[in-house]
């Protein structure tokens, strides 16, 4: 997925289609049109934001939030000529509450507990200023890897360089009103010690969670207890950070954020932060809450549990555009994210990509690939489905790509690794997926007597065809056998017999395409093997 600022010109037809499209990125972009009915003020760019916690590595949640936000940003660009920018924000002033597992030098890390992540030394010893700086660098590499167009900001820089100072003063001016928002949401015990402001200890460097008294909002001066000693200190220029929900609101105000989406698990945070934003005299950003991904057991995917699929795991078995495609669809619906859905996602992506050029603009704007590729999808050049490649790898019983290419060229003579490198990569994906998820699950059952009769009929019909018969001609013969032995209404039962006895799976491809790819002679050998199992 490449999401650099689009250079594709917006035709009048596209603009009109975008204005009426019901695809979700346009629905989200319309919120910004309502926010600025007369357009943004002169010199004002529409600010999109995504947030990231640098206590761990970038992950699928990071990818999906940036990808989806950029889809909304591009949808807006197709509707109106407004400047915009995306801020990828790292909340690296957070105190390190616990040492992440797997990080080296655990003793050293424990010595820096509760200090801002931006002040914890880099445990990897690779020259970064801090643990947060190390992970922030990984975040930027991650976003650059996918071609995302963004502006990176770190909380530590914004606090330390005074970028937040004016809004921090406003937080102190409106301190009691902010407490009126937050205290009713807290348990009674927590209310006694809660403070929207978390000062940085001048002694230990830790982020302190202690009651704070506002002394002078204009200079940022507050008073608090630190190890039994009263301290008076300015919260400006890095002297403190704010509690999460207050911090989020402050950031929206200080950076002029117009749009930020977040997961369903943050609905309450959005509500409270929006209230605080209004208390600070600003308007909360637009956005929506997307549903979270589930593992194959229907449980929420968790970094701690390690369930679900990581980005690198997906990219071991499929191209990145298939992941972007899957992420695009139905963001408000809880969806399974497991290895089992990868082949279908790949093939559905290909189907939508092949359809895009022949569609009118009103259909194109609703086509997922339009948003995956920022309005400029590449040509569809995949002559063979991923499911069919998986079946080929299964029956060919080889990891020899040259041998597999022999079958592919029989089916698609004009292809080669040189002319179709994307197809060559698909073979690599198919080999990896088959090896890890299919090889040990194949079970070729013996056909029943009635099924064997149908298989013999199919064999005879295949024998009458030329070896280079096309997929449609072969498929017609498959249909005729199925109708003759099972009836038109029960053709699916016949196809399932072919999958289970010839391929060893419960699902499979169009058999005409499969026999054309694998070869009629090889297909007849599969039938002979199945009949041999019948006894």
C-alpha cells in the first residue's frame, strides 16, 4: 500500500462521484466538510492525527489506524482542494510503569521505572538517546516501509520545546472545570489523589502521580509533595506531563487536530477528552471508533497474549495490498484476523482490482482497491487465483518453483518470472502458506461406489478432450458429469466429492481451471489414485 500524497489528478467525474459515494472514507470526510462549511481558515491545513505508545514495537493496530486515516484523508482530497497533513504522534512522555518483557538489560530498565520513556536509556545500545527514541525510530521505519505520508511528532519534543505551553497554561486556568469532568468517572479512592497534571520529579526524574496545587497559571507554577518535601515547579517546557485523557484533549487543542479515529476500547476516553477539549475552549476532532480484530476463537487480539496475526506474519504469506484490502472493509464490524482468512483476502483483492478499470466512477469510489491505492490502482496482472496456486502446490508435491512455473505456463503461456514478478512472488507465498497451514491437514478419502462411478465418467470425458483444452471447455464437462450423477440442484455435492477425493480438502477451486493448470493427464492420474483407494 503506497500512500504518499496523491499526484493523481482529480477529474470532474471523480469529484462528483466522491461527493455522493457512500463508501466509509467519504462518509468520514463529509464530517470535515460539515466542520468547515465555508472551508478552513486561510493558511489552515486539515490536521489528521494517529497516536502511538512507544513502550513496544509498531504492530497491526498502528498499521490499520494510519492506513485507514490516510484513506479518509485521500477521500477528502477527492472531494475538495483543501490542504491537509497527518501527524503520527508518539506519546513518549508516559512513565514506564513496567519493564516490557524481552527487552535486554532488565535490571537497568527496572532502575528507571516511572521515568518518562524518553528518559529511559536505550537498552539495545544502538546509539539512540533513549528507549523511546529507539522505538520511535522503529515506528518511522515502519511507516516509511509502507510509503505512508506523515509528519512525526514526539510528545517529549512538544513538551520540552514549549509547543504545548500555551495550552498547558489553559489547563491550569481551567483546572477545576477539568476536575469536574474527570472526578465523577473515577472510583472514590482514586478521586482523593487524582490530578490532571503529573509533575516530573526534580529528584528522581519520575512521572509523579500526586495531588497538585495550582499557584500561577500564567507561569505554569504548581506545588506538590515529592518524597515528603514540598516542591514548587513550573509545568511548562517539560516540567510535567498530563494524565492520559487530559493529555489527549490538550494535544488536540495545541496541534489543532481536526480528525482522529480510535478503537472501540477507547470510546470512554474519546467522550471524556472531548468534554475537556470544550472546557479548554476548543472543538473536539471528528472521527469514529472502529471495531477490534478477533482471533480465530473470537477473542480480542492482544499483543500480550500473542494471538492473532502480526504484520510480518501476514506478509510472509501474502502481499501487503491484501492486508490493506482486508483492513479497509467494514471497519465498524468485528472481524476475525487469523491465518485462515488470508487466501480469501488475496483472491478477493484480485477480483476487485480486475473489476476497477471497467467500472464507472460511482462504482470505482465504492471499490476497496480505490482506497487501498489512493485512487490509482495498478493494472490487474494475476491470471491465476491464490486458491488455485495453493491447490497446485498441494497436488504437485514439490517446492521446485521451476517445476511449478511449468504448470503455470501451460495455463497462462504469456507469463514468466521475468514478465510477471508479482506472480512469481505469489508462488513463494503459496509455497510458504501450504508448508505451514495445509500440508499436514490434507486427507484424501476413498470415494463411495456411487462417487467412483461419477469419477469414472469424468475420467472418460477428460480423456476425450485434447491435452490443451481450455478451462471453460473442461468446466463444461465437469458440470455435465455432476448434473448426470447428482442433478443440477446438487452440483455442490459433486464438487465437494472432487475436493475431498482428489485434493484432500473440503473446499477447492473451479475444477476446470484446476485441470487446465495441472494438466488433463495429471488430473486423470489423480482420479486413478482416488479410484484405487476405493478398493
